[in-house]
C-alpha cells in the first residue's frame, strides 16, 4: 500500500505519504490497524487529488504539448506521417505558447499568434498561404479539444472568430473549354504515363497521393475497374511509404470506360519493357507509376509531371491554345464538376470520388455497382468526345 502508518497512542495514528519528493503527514483517529489502513487510503487519494489539481492549474502549454498531447495521443494513435506533420507545426507553436499556463490561454492569445504568422515570410519573400495558416488553426483547435477531454481546461480558446482570419481558399478546376484543350494536348503530345495519370484523375477523381499509391493488382481489366485503397506519402526519416486512404470513404472501386482501360493496358506493357531493362535494379515494385530511375513515384512528382508537360507544351502553342495551369487536385475537382453539371445523383457522385455529399456540394465506391456504371457512362459522354475531337479513329479509343 502507498504510504505508511504509525500508532502514536490509543486510537491515534500518524499517516505518511510521499509524492514528487514532497512528504505529506496527517494524524487521524482509528480503533484498529484495519481502520487505520482505510484512513491511509483516503489520505493518499486526498493528496493525489490535491496535487493533481495544482499540477493541472500550473501546467504550461509546453508540458501539455510534449508530455500529454504528443506522447499520449499523437504518437500512440496516429500514423508516422501525421506525427511528422504535428512536429512540423509545433516548431512555430511551441515558441509562442510554450511558456503560457495552459489554463490561462484565451482567444486574444490565439489572435496574437495568428498575427505573428501573417508576418512570417517564406524563403521566396512571400507570406504564408491562407491554407497553411488554416492548418495552424486546426492543429491548435485539436490540441485544446484534447485538453478539454483530459479535464485540463474547460473551454477551447480557438474560437470561430480566430478562424475568420484565415479563410478557406477553394481549389481550381477546369471549365469545358479548358478541359477540352488539356485532353487534346495530352492525347497528341503526352507520354502514355501522363495520359493515364490525367484520365484516372478525371474519371476516378483520384488525388495525387492515391495515384502515387496505385498498384497493378488494383487494376481489373475484366470488369474495367480500378481499386483505390492506399496513399503514397513521404515521411521524414522513412521516405515514401504506403498507408490507407485519407478517409474510409476514399477507399473505393471505380468503373472506367473500356477505351481508358486499353490505354492503361498499353502503359503497363510499356512499363514491363522498362522493368526488364532495369533487371534486378528495379525498385518500383508493383506501383503503377514510377520514376525514370525505377523507384516509386511520389505525390510531388505526379504534380511535377503535369506542370512540366504544360510548360513545354505552352512554349510552342499559340495564345488561344495555351493550357491553363492545373494541379492533380484540380483535375479531381474537374471530374467531380463534370458529374454535378451532368445531373449525376449527388450520392452516386460522392461515392465515386470518395467524398461526403454535403462536402462535394459545398466545394463544387465499392465493388461492381450498376449505379457506378451509369455515372461512368455519363462522364464518358463528356470526356470521350473531347478526346476524339481531332482524330476519332485513333488507336487509343477504337471500340
């Protein structure tokens, strides 16, 4: 039993308990050793409750962040990628809030932190983007919500007022004219690899991490489907790793047109030739997309492939034929927009891109599913004519 007791006289007992190198004593009345043991147990609880309350009240943000939030929550429950992200944000959060008592941080302090972030300049001299600022808000909000759950504070100082200082910026997407220009340019001038990247981005509304994480076992040429089940992410100290999709909804099976599947098949055959040339030095495993060195492609390289193609194409294109800048996420949004503007049922569309219907409407799939085939057909009614426009008899799309 924690603590000790010593009889000092008839029915009189001295109780002793040490915590954090501090000695606590109390004299109580007890008719027997057993009764004294009960009093000792109560005394230990009283001391612990008292010291814990004082400890919570005096706990600094730095102690909470490192010993509670990171050690007991983030590092236990989250992935290596998420741990690395939290550590990156704490680089700026801890110097500002570290010395504050956790229980005394208020909304004004959070606003002051937001102001300090707006004064930060990147290496190119530009301020931090609104999206990056919003991430700091979300990290702080999560930290204080965790503190509430642990009983360390009663209210979250990261209020809605704090968030209005970093408004969310909607991502880009292509309109019909821009999408047609991109598809024709990709068809005429892109590598098979880039054709597959763009077509899967549009038809499956796949994100760049999903593209980088795609493996050949996920491609079903019989049913004309691909399974999106993982993301490829870069983690400091670990390199490129595979993990599950961002959310459970993003884990899905998507139907693709037969002509797109034939292009994917041609690309796979091309990659097999490439793999034979590398022999034992091939490091790409079963990834669909790899670098020219035979290593798995990272999400950043997916973005770079698209950007490099646009820049090279625009060097020789006339003014009206120039391609507008677009990212993999922009292509994903374009695919979602095509579904919405062609009156695809919002629940079927959200299921196909792995998003929530409300989220999809505000900002703009399982195994064989007849409704998904209908979605695929409606998207094909828009995308296929754009692809066919310059040469309907192309080998890429012959039926």
